[in-house]
């Protein structure tokens, strides 16, 4: 009996060890690109070539790559353009998506039905975006929006409107309809019921949807690369690190980290709302 119990305990111990080893490998695999970008951003040009991985041990860190990056006018311009695109697209998608989510949650449609509408919006994030490049390019050319920041705002808002619709539809359904009916009895209009009753109760979902749309708009590359030549956002500027003498690893590291800082800070500031909003709406039904 003791031998059998010892064997069972040994199997459990080995299983736990294997699980922790697998988790550690996944974490290393996931974080290694960020670590590589971080050390590349503080290396000199000479130190970028060779097996130099530990700062202050294998090489002396320097902030010169960051100074060189911020001295480039195209980086400052790309950061400004990315900020306009991300804020504009996130806000526009939130406004339109919130109205659509409330309509799907509160009204009954027949052709198409409510479920079909939700599926159609969801398909915008499932279908590969590359199939939309040529049609959207032609549409933007006809509209005079090629190489225009506001054209990218509209494009990103169109695709990222899925997030507020999916998240907020479920959250609006969880708002008791009796609250709106009581307000309607007191003479409130549909807009008053929406703005004064339903909307304040789904604020966490609004923050979550806005943050997701902000992050995806900030990181969008394909449409920005295919429709701009001058007004290029930061995601496209990272690609410009390749020169005639090879890839500038310092610029790749600094630009990659700089592109990650803005959505990371925004997520940390809104962490409380993100956790609450995801737990309320995004994982249900």
C-alpha cells in the first residue's frame, strides 16, 4: 500500500514538474522577442553583432539609439499619425458599435435576424484582412483618401467596431428591461433611457471595447502599408529599419518598444475596468 502511494505521489510530482517546465518554456518563447528588442535598443552598433545578451556583463548599455530615433522627423510624425488613427478609430468604432449593440440587444430584427447580425459583425475579425486590401484601396482612391490619415481612421473603425458590438450586446441584455420601462412610464424618451439608464451601467464594457479598438488600430499594418506613402503610422515605420548595409537592429528595438509603450500604459491605467468588463460581457453567451 505504501509502495503504491509512493508511486502515485511520484507521478503527481513528475506531472507537476512537466507542467511548470512547459509553462516556463511558453513564457520564455513569448517574452524573448520583447527581451531581444529591449537589449537591442540599448546596444551600440558594434555590440549588436555577436552573442551579447546580458547588459553590464556582456556589453555596456547606451541610450544613444533612443536619442537617434527621436531625432528623426519621420518617427515623430509617425507617432503623431498613429495617435490620431488610434484615438479616432477607437472613438468612432465605440460610438457606432455602442448604438449597434444597443439596437441588437433591445430590438428584434427578422431579415436578417439578431444572431445573424452579430455573426456578420464577428466575421469582420475572422476573415483574413488581406482579401479586403484591393477593394478598400479602390474605394479609398475613388474617395480621394489614399495617403490620408482620416481614411485609415475610417478603415480601422470599420473593422474594430466588432469589439464594442460583441461585448456591449451581452452587457445591454443584462441590464434589466424593467428599469427602462419604469423610466418610459415617467415620460422618458428612447434616447433618455439609453443615455441616462443603460449607458452608465455598461461603462466597464465601454472602456474594454475602446481599449481593444485602440490597441488594434495602433498596431494595424496591412492597410496602412498598402494605402499610404507619406503619412505612414508607427507600425509601418518599423519596417523602414532595413538599409543598404542591412537591418538596423537598434532602430528595430527602439521602434518596437516605442510602439508597445502607448497601448501598454493605456491598458495599465484602465486595468480595473478591463477586468470587470471582460468578466461581465465578453465571456458570456
